[in-house]
């Protein structure tokens, strides 16, 4: 059959229906009928070629790396899945090289992994197409099992937003005894608040520039909300935060956030893949605290399964708004305008109306 999805053909054109052909199912592959796909802020950046450099967009660009669906076909050597299983696919679909099989953290290898979209397919060399489509074919290692208790539409954002915030919390052992702050309470940040609280942090503080979000953020489980324009609140909480995770996706001034860190505290940024503003980090302030300034990228396949299982056990599920795929361009604009509450998820069944 001919596959269909939504793709951009240049950085200035909107996403539109695009027909193409998925590859055959190899011996280790799983063909998945896609049911839901989350919408990530990085999808907007990539479709509009806003990253540049090594992450420059190759067109046509078909985004989507928060994919949930049902196994429709398996290769002869597949052992983990059977037809009918409910599964997910996140940000990666293959290793960067065959020699990387068995590595612990696929996302940090050189060469980098094959990403779900906007990467070179290891078999054909063609551009990979993501989950804004009806099907996908993926090596079974990169397929995740969706716990029975998680609805498919809420499982989808865990495959990127969930693991991207879970991974640094795992690495820095966030839990009891920690005061945690989360900056940027959107698609990633709202999940991070729930995860930090469920991991047992003593106190979870949400940092925002939007006063109108306060009640919504508290409803997520945050113990306190600090408005970053409130100088008195920033002074009161100076030096109290052990781990600060910022999900802000665009360049910003780090210094007010550094002021919140305790001695030996860590500020970790996820979701921002651009240079910071000039003068955005005062290293005198960093040195006085022996603070760590770090970044983290998505998460491994093992960590992705961990966050799915953790969410099933603790009920740390994303808050989602379901959209038809025909609304994707307007949804991109809403994400840029910070109008998400909190993660958009595409109902891929709506793609059927675009078939001719």
C-alpha cells in the first residue's frame, strides 16, 4: 500500500498530506499501525529549519517521535513482539553503527543514532519519516511495550517528553532529600513536575513567567509556584534548590535560575539545542556554589521503558489535548505562542480523510 502522512516540503511551507512508501519489514523489524502521535516543540523547530548546523532540516520533513500503535507485522527473527501488541516508538529507530549494538545509552554514541525523522535511513540512505503518518517500520530493539493501564494517547508523550525529563532525574538520583525546581511548565515541564513528586523529592517548585498558570501548575502536584519576575520570591528561595531542570526550549538568561541553586546544586537543561544569550551565565556565581551546569538529551531505550512502567505504577500521566492532524499547522502556532495545556496529541485516525 501507499503510505500517507503530513510533511513540510520547505521551511516556509505548512505541513500538508504527503504520500510515500514505507520500506519492507526486515528480519528484525516491526511494522506498526500508528494510532496516536504526540506533538513536540522540536517538531516545530525541525519542520521550520530553526536548528541549523548538524540538525539542519532535510526536506521533505515528516515529524513525529511520540508514536503509539499496534503491531501489524513482524520479521522472521523478532522475538519480543507479536501481531496485535500495543507498542510505542520514541526518538530513535536504529543505532548509529552496527558496532553499537548492546551499548547502554544509544543516544550519546558516535556516530549518533538514527533518529525517527530527519535522519538517513541505514538501509536506503533516504530521509526517515516520523509518526505524523499511518505506519512505521522499526527494528524491534527500538520498540517499547505500552503498559496496559496507560491510555494510548497519554502514553505517546512519555516517549519523548517523559523520558527526556526522566533521564536527568535518574542520572542525578533525584528523590528524597532533594528540593527540585522545574522551569518551563509546558509539554515537558508538566510531566517533570509529576515525575519529581512521584520520585519522592521533598519539595517540588515550579518556575514560570506566566502568572495565569499558577492554579493549573499546583494541580499538577507542585508544592509551590515562583513567578520569575517576582524578585522577592527569588531572594527568599536563593540557595535552596538541589536540582533545577529547565525545559525552556529557547535561549534565556540562566543567571536568575543559578541564584536559586544550593551549594553543589545542578542546573540541567533539556529541550534547548541553541546557543545561550551572550552573558547568559555568570560563572562567578557558578563557582561560588560549585554548581553544575549541564544538559541532557532524550533518554535511552531502557530509560524509556522505565518511565513508561513508572508512569503506569504511579499514575504520572501527561495532560493531553487530542487534535485532528488537519489542525497541525495551527497547533504549531499555538505551541510557539505558549498556548499548550499541556501536550498535543494527534489522533492518526483523522488522517484517513486525506486519502484520495
